């Protein structure tokens, strides 16, 4: 069920079981996988964080990166309750999923369940991840990379808004960030490429169970990577260029200023090829 976009009826016919039996099997396996969520989806410790930022710096020149963050929409059928709330900016019903990954495409944090109409920055705030934005979880002033949908802050570094007047140094910064941030696009592509039920309309009606199903797919994703089970054909999920609705007003001014100061320091060091020791 997870690996194909087939319906329950199709899968039940293939294995010669009833549709209700197929649903119960999926439900049991999802619950079993979800019970091991914190075993396989873990935040990097100090040693792992250093390995990540060393790899990213050597490959993309961008300093102190321990991961990248992005949101993705999981298509669903129109739910019975408040279906209008699930319609996203692209016009279809969806569940929002926020994913943070490392350079090996392993998922280090996932949050699923918000309706599709919610903005990425709002999902970030509702996810509770802000409580993890501490010096302990981000050693040596490290950070995540995000796209323009996320507000600038100390531990989430985003590109400059392209207003047509960026300096050469800012353009270079945006290019380095974009190249490094592709790790999360590849992670989402690998997740949906392996579990193609997430690419098509999810064959589930109960919106209270969908987040657990998505998290179970993420657990299996990490298990596959731990077992060195890769697939070659990865559909890269890249968001189209659209006007971004900024929600920077929700970020306290002092936190924004810390992020801006840090971003300017990175720009300076990238420009001078003295990569932010």
C-alpha cells in the first residue's frame, strides 16, 4: 500500500484478502512502525553534527550546516469535515508535512498533520521545533538551511529576497545556499519515490490517521538508508517559482536581527573564501 498508488481494493485482490483485512493490516503495521519513531528519527548529536557540517562545507562551501528544512504537500481526498481548510495554494486538498534532513538524506525531524492551506512558516511555528532551536541542539553556532518561505533567524538561514538589486556577494551566497539545500528536495523526492502512495492521492479518509501513516513512511525511509537500500530513480520534488507570502512579522525582532547578522557574516566569509571557521 505504501509503495504503490494502488487502491485498497486492488491490493486486497492481489493478495486474495478482503478490503477490511487489508486496511487492518496497514493500520497495525503503521502503528508498529510509529511506536519506533524516536528510535529511527533522531536529532544529530554533537559528533554527527560535526560530520554533517564538514561534509556540506567541503562539497558546497556553505559553513556550519547540519541539515535543511522544507515543507511538502501530501495529496488527500476531500475530507468530510471542513474540506475547504485542506485546499492548498495549488488548488487541491492536502496535508502539510515538514521535513528536516541531513546530508545523507536521512530524516532527522518530521512533523505532519496541518491542513494544506497553512503557510510553511506557520507550520514551522506549530510544529514545536522552535523549542529545539537551542545552543545544545545547534553546537558551534550551526544552523539549518531553508527557502524564502521561512523567516531569517539564528538557527534557520534563508536566501536573500531577489529584488533585482542583489550584490555579487549576495548572489554567490544564494547560489551556495540553494545548492546545499537541495539535500531536502532529494530527501522528499526519495521518500515519495519509494513510497509512491505519497505521490498520488493518499487512499485514506481519516485525517486523524494520515499523519501517523506519513511518519511511518519516514521511519521506513530511514531504515532503508541505514540498510544502504537506495533507489536510483529519484524524482526531485522542486517547488515551482511562486510569489512567497512572508510571515516575518511573527518572528521576534531580536531573533531576526541575530539571523541577519549571522547571514551577513556568512556572506562576508564566502566572498573572501575564508569559510566561517
